[in-house]
C-alpha cells in the first residue's frame, strides 16, 4: 500500500523513518513510515508479511519514502511520493530536487528490477498542456528512466466542490501482466478526499518460466550452399518432400544469416568488464550510469541503421522491425487470440465428408493427366521472388532452382506428376500452416490490430503454382482504350475477410462444375481438412479450418478468384442487357474482374460505373459466405477519382462524408473508415480521430464536385494551430475586380500574375512577373503561388481589400500542402505557407468556362525573358 498525508504519527522527527506492524482486514503488514521534510504530513509504504519481503534499503526523500528489497525471487523498488502543490513558493525547486534524487536511486537498481512508485502529484500527468513549471522536471525524469504511467482513471480527488485527477502509478514491470482499478467507495468509507487507486501485478513464482520459448520452425532466411545441397541430393533415387527438407537441414548445406537483434558493441562490453572488477560502490554506480547511457545511444544507432536498411527495401530489416513489436499481457492476449481465430474459422455448414469425396472421385478420377514438365517448374520458380524466407519445411526457392537446374533425371517434376495423378498421398505437412502475426499499429491491443501471415512448406507453394495462374487486369484497361479511344473508368470493391471466410461447400460446388481433371482432386486435398497453428509467446493452439483457405499458399488467390468468378457468372448476361452500348463497342471484354480478394469493375462512363457498382453487391455472395465491404452505398463511390490509374494504385474514396457527418449515428459507423483512409497505419505515427482533427483537410471544389482533396500535416506544439480544420477552395462564380489571376506556363515555366484592379482603374490590367526558383513545374508553381498570395496581401495593405486570388489546379499542388517538396525547394516552402495561411480565404479556382472577355484580356499578356538580377518596388505596380 502506498499512503500519503498520514496523520497522528508521533515521535518521528523530520527526515526520519521507522518500521511498524499493522493489521488491515485481517492481514498483517510491515509498515515503513517516514516524516518527509517537504511533504504534508507523513508517508507510509505497507508490504504484506505473506510476501516475505527481504528489505535491503530504506531511503527518506523530501516528499516521500522508498524501499528496495527482494520478494518472489526478484528485485523490487517501491516508493510513495507526495509532491507539493504549485501554489507553494518552493514547489518548482522541490520537484526538481526530488526527481533528481529518484533518478539517482533508480540508477543504482538492477536493470531487471520491478519498479513501483505511487504518487500524489497535485498535477494531471495525462494533461495535454502543463500549466506548472515543475512538470517539466517530471517529464524529463520519465524520459530518462523509461518508466510507464498508469492509464487515465478519471477523477481521483474530490473536495470543496472541486475534483481532478492527481494520483498515478509510475512503473516498470518486465515479464508481468498489469492492470489498474479505482474504488470510489473507499473514499466514502475511510473517509478521505482521495479515491483509492490500485495496480494489480501478475507474475510467475517459483521455477515457472516467465515466458515460454516459442516452438522453433524452419521458417526464415537461410543461406544455401549450392554444391553441398546437390552433393546430398544427387544420390537419392526418388525425391519427395521429406528428402528435400532433410537435405536442406544437413550441416554445411544451409545456415542462418547474422541476426539483426541488438548486441552490445565492444566499447559497452569493455565498460561492463571494468565494472565487474571494481569494488567501490560509488565507482560501480557511476560506471553503471555510463553503461546505461552508452547502451541507450548504441540502441538508438542500431535502430536508425535498421530504419535506413528498411527504407532501402531490405526485407529482413522490415520483417525484424515488425516482429519486434510487443503486445501487452501474455495470458489475456493468447486467450483472446485463440477465441478470435476459433470463431473466425468455425462454420455452421456441414464439413466436406466421405460423400463429397466419393462424388469428386467419381467425376474426376480416371481423367487424362499430362505430366508435369521441367519447363512448367522453371516458369513457376521464375515467379517466386528471390531472397524471401523459407517455408515451414526450411526449403528455399534458391535451393529448388539449384536442384532443378542440375538434375538431369527430372526427379522433381516426376514427384509432382505422381502427386497430381494420385499415386502418392499429399504430404500431411502441406495441409498444415502456422499463423505469424505482424502488428498493424505501434501498440496492438486486440487481434484485429495484427495482420496474420500463414506459413506453409515451400514445396507445397511451388506445387500450387504449377496447377494454374491468374489473369491480370491491366490488359482489360489497355484494350478498352485501344478500342474506344477513351480511358476506362474503374472502381475497386474490397471483399471483407475474403480468404478466411470462403465456404468449403462453395469451393466443392465449383470443383464439381469443372471438367473432369486430376487437378480438381489435388485442389480438394490442399483445401479441405487443413489446420493452422496459432500461437503467441510459446502458447500454441491448433485449429481446424472449417471454412477459408490458407493465405500463405500459392493457390489461395487463384482458387478464391475462380470460385467468385463462377458464382458471379449470372452478372455477365445481366450487364449485357442493362448496358448494350458496352457490348456493341467493346466485344469480349467483361464489366468486372476478380483479382485476388478485389472485385474490379470497368465502364466507359461514370454513370454506368455507379449503376454497375449498385447492382453488384449481394448477387452470388451469400452462397460464397461473403459480404461487400463497401461501408457506404455504391453511389458514394466517385469513379473519376480512381480512373486513369493503374490497378495497383486504386482506392476507395468517399465523396459524401460531409453529408453523413450530420447524422451522428451514421458518422460514428463511418468514422473508422474515414480515419483509416486518411491515416494508414503503416505510414502515420498515429491513427486516431484526435490526431486527424489536428490536421487540416483542403477541398478543391469545382462546380460539379470535389476535384482534389489534400490533408495537411499536424502542427508542431510550438506552431500556431490551423484556424479551421476544413479549408474549401471553391470555383469562382463571377470574376469581379479586384482580382489576381495566376498564369502558369508548363512549357517555359514562367510565372505571371494579372491584376484586375477595379474601381477608378477598372479598365486597367497590370501584369506582374517573377523569376521562378527553378526550371520545372513544381518550382514554377511555388514561385507563382507565393507571388499571388503576396499580391493579395499587398492590395489589402494599400487600401484595396476583398481581392480574390484565382489559382488553377496545377498551381495548388499536393506537395505544398503536405510539405513534401524536393530539397532545393525547402527554403522557399515556409515563405509560401506563411503567405498562404493569410491569403487562404481569398483563393478560388478559375470558373469553367472562363468568360470570353476575361480570356481576351489574359491572352494579351506574354511573358518576357527575366534578367538574372532585377529590382521590384511595390509602388511600381500601380
């Protein structure tokens, strides 16, 4: 127990402490009571006698007391602190001195010690802005020690008509599960003006290991020695899964590359050796602090090196950084994870049984099967990316290429042929996978925050690649453009939980509709009766897949696409009847394609695309066990925003989000989708509504709708926040003076601005030209937009307020708003943003069409060659 403001303590001088015994609720406690010099009343720390705490040291601080000792076979450091209120004249100095004292004490503790500090801060540690200067020292203390802060428990102090959150725990509890609670009834029962705030710690005792070592697999990166692998395999008469996997694991054949985990550099190891030889406690403490800071710098350097390698495309560095993310309490996390995947792969449908197999064998057995050839294997291996990790069998694609290239007896194609014809059973390991979880967010809190990757043997992936391939969608777009002369309008609809929830009955019905072939039976053997092993922290559980296809297999995307294509076949004649123009102009090209778990829809106009999108969901999907993850109805998909793009760059975009924002219930449903669209977890430091609201959304809105949408980055704490969270730049409805019209030239990169003055100078136009900072479109745009904003501000300063700035789309570039310009333009960007923030309300887009009289006036100005050095005075503009 951590107690502050303990009263009725007699005979205890300032700065002293004593030990006592107390019985509370029938339990005996050892009480360490202190009378701090700078704290209100006394402080006490109580430890239950049943824990057999072995005391090493008691230290009285100016605002509390701390103890260090051992219990449950681990070191503990515990302290109770009561920091003074900001109204005290010496409050800042007391805060500074005691945070320094605490840090010096923690530096003497072992690195693996459990640290628990209960505090009455008289300040809110979770406040976004600190009003008290002393909190600066507390924030610095937390940054240096790496202690965690208990989560926000709400109000903890209630008195005199006021309430606030001022009681917190600081802790470091390695290899434990922690939880927190608050009891308001204790405040009423004592009575007290503080609610009881508690922390529960769950740790292992005795010899039970704190963390089980995960079961080791053969997955991961291996370095293959070609000659050694061939030496083990050339004498084997028949090759199969077991012989290839065994050969790869022989000594001298494959080896792991150096680990990317952090290791102490030589200079840190030298410091550790020096400390071991010292006997002076002060010297050992000083050296320990030096080791701590040196190791911290080395870890930071190691992390930066990994980031550079990952940025350069090093897959091992990327995988290592992803796998290094940790997630909370182990037991609770494993329980939630197993429950999540049990429900995910469970199905109410009857499983594929003997009757199904008999039907399939009657239809497909005996069909002529062509042998698997060396050329087919070579083509399949050519599609496998080099340098990827091995599968569950420890076999790498590089090793398979070596065996196929050197083997003149075609033993690998022969093995696959016997599998395909049913002469050999499919290896049991090919129907088993292991799910590896990669975090989607920095601190995952639930199974949905983890991206599952199913690992399977490499030979099974190669065998699946031989069975068939998939069709790309880019050819459809090029054919449409070639036949009509127009770019195809395209939309992509994502299918929710595609591979994990596809019905086994749907796959069986599709296979039974195929022509008799041995490949159908092979697919059944690979898809049905499969299992996956889900684990975390060494706690594994094997689950039977009653639905879904293992995502790590090479055939999963192909099988899923073909099943969906077969069930969506009725849409083809339906679309032909609804849209005969497409059939007459573009014969033989479908309105949609299935590509993995994406449904890609094609049309020649936006109206037709919206009509097709509205008629697609629901047909055939109920039989396959799927729903469309559109989140909004199809009319909210604006086709023009995804047209003219390659398939890999398509995305869903919502145009009616402002309408839905007026409906609180609907907005609550759509907000997560909106946040995910603008703040992808893999690119943004935070993916929350609060972080999104700190940014500014810029809409460039034309007469027919939104033309472009940009999201500006959040402001730094020292910068002025955005004046509004939504900035709309609309198309000009009329072109009355005063007006500044920007004229970019994409060929010569000249920068001109035409001023329509109005008033007594209504018949006059003035052109202002500046030299761009570079010879490219972006440099020209940044110079021209800066000029326009400054001219608007100058007109206001000279007594001509209300001027509008007409800026075309090519000047309002995304790179300016997102502050992502090339290095040579970084010095000019702050000037632009400063002028833009002041002139933003006056900016508009050119009207469509531009009035003839305005077009005539703009056309009379031609850019001139600017001198290298020139001088412009404001008075010369008028």
